[in-house]
C-alpha cells in the first residue's frame, strides 16, 4: 500500500511492465518498494545504476553496515529490515548480533572500523553539516583511504534518497519481514510498520 496510486501489476505496460518483470525476477515477488516507483520507472532504474556504482566500490559488509546505520537514523523500517536481512543471509552477523548492532552499534562488539563507519554514516543521514575533519581523520587513523571514506558517505547519502522516497509515499515493508524472529523484527522496525498483506 502507498499514499499515491501505483500501477497495478495486471495493468502495467511499457516501462512499468519492464520494471515489474525485471524486479519480480530479481526478488521472486513484486516488492512494495518497486510498486512505489511504478509511475517513474526511469528513476528507479537510475537509482539502481547509482546504487550499484556505490555498492560496487565497497566491501559488501561495510556497505551493509553503513546502509543500516543510515536507515536506522532515517527511521526507515523498510531499509533496515531489508539490509538487516542481507546481513543475516550473507552470514555477516547472527540475528542476536544484528539486533545489538541496530539497538546500539557502539555496544555491539563490533571492531573500531565498523563502529567508526556506522558513526559516520549515521551522522551523514542525520545532519551532514555536523561532519567534521575529526570524523574523517578518525577513519583515516583506522586505515581507511579517502576513497573508502567517500564510499561510506555515498552509501549513506544514497540511502537518504531511497528511504525518504519510500516513507514519503507510504510504502510499507513487505509482509515477508513479519516472519522474522519477533525480537529481531521489532528491533529492525524503526519506523513504518510492516505490511499485513
């Protein structure tokens, strides 16, 4: 469900039909996030290209940690649930560790690099004007290159676009997330509630 009218799957033609067919093949079903872009499929495809370029330059685990930190700060349940699920599916974190990371990444047993990455990503999402030289120097001192640091910023900034679009049009996290362990599901639901259908 969204606040705006979206293209019904059975009525999709042209670019909307291509969007639906492509993403249904990727996900195995038609996610609410895809429906949210059905009136502007070209924007979704441009987003995928941008996000792919950002993600492609980073270690996947770092990208996911930065994305979760930004999504949590933005109170985006959809993105926190989706990227938390990736963390578990890729076995980067066990469910209990993921719950701790989402609750308070500074007290979740992560190493100094992971904490600093999540700190920067959260700061970018919350208010990028508060980022200071010390934030960058901290990551440099932990061995990250300037390109690594820029990648964290790019991941967080890109998440701002996507999360805000989904929440602003009322796209609910897909019902499949309701099947997560209740404690984990509740920890990852940081904003909008999960869809019931």
